[in-house]
C-alpha cells in the first residue's frame, strides 16, 4: 500500500498542492483527473521522488523508488541511443535480464533506430515498454494515452488491466475520460491543488459532470462563430 499524508508542494509563493491525503492498494487502478494546471503532474513527480515536498509518502513494502515505473508526460532520451539500447539501459537499472527483445517489443517499434528520431507517440510507447520490462510493482503513468494511435491505446488499456490482475498498483492521469472509466477502480478529482472529490465506479459520472464547465456553451457563443 502507498499512503500519501498531508502532502503539500510550493514553488516560491505559489502553493501547487495542498494537504493531499490519498492511499493506493495493490491490485487497483487509480485515476487522478483535473484541468490543466490542477497539480496532477506535480503530484506524480512527488510520488516518483523527483520533487521535494512537505508531508509524507509511505510504501508498505520498502523503498518506493526502487519498484516504481514512472511515465512522465514527456520522456527524456539520450542522443544517439537506440530504442533497443534504451530498453537495455532501464532493465540494467533494475538488474533485470533482458531477453527475447523482439518478442517483448509489443508496439513493433524500430529498436535499431535512434530514439530521438521517434515520433511523440513512438517515444511514449518505448518508455512504456521499458518500465514494463523493469518488472516494477508500482506504475505512475502521466497521460499514457496522449499522442498515441487508437490501436496502441487499446493495447495500453489491456496492459493496465493486466497489471491490475498481477496485483500491481497503477496510478494514471488522462484527459480521455472513456479510458478512465474502462480501467480505473477509483477516481480522484484534483482542483487548484486540492482533492475535492473521490469516487468509485458507480459514481464516475459525478466526476465527469464536475469536469464540465457549466458555462462552456456561453464561452463558445462568445467566439461569435458564423
């Protein structure tokens, strides 16, 4: 289990996260949703150990960073490293032997090609493949469906459900609400750095409605489209 206790994060005088209290159990998929700027990426960076913060993050089975596979919104790749070398590098970081690479290349990526030449979607698929091959216990996926083709989105959803069946902890964010409904066991709505609502599947529609701006029709009308 992961417990987030009274987590707050500020950048200068700007408080981005305010007293976050969450818990994540093995065998479940959790969605963190909210508008741009709500604090989702900052929260994920805190969980991944990339940001200092006030409060606590506890993991019941040891050191979280040693078993966590983190997919940032934009992954970084060294120049002149091939896709295959990137997979090997991340496996080496976990002392995991990488074998039968071609069979594990589930997105059919050109692994002999430099990763920096990949498209945005290909880079995301390479990064996802790498953290899967690391045999992590916890997965934090920041917008895993963005920039990825429809077929790969279907595959990513299937992978998430497989991780759930393997008793992993999966935490994801997405602006594609249908993917959250199909994969998540619980949704948490983050607004202005605060968790304002947490719901189970039978109440996911409450989050969906909350995300809709009741004035969106007026906003569109204000454009004066003809």
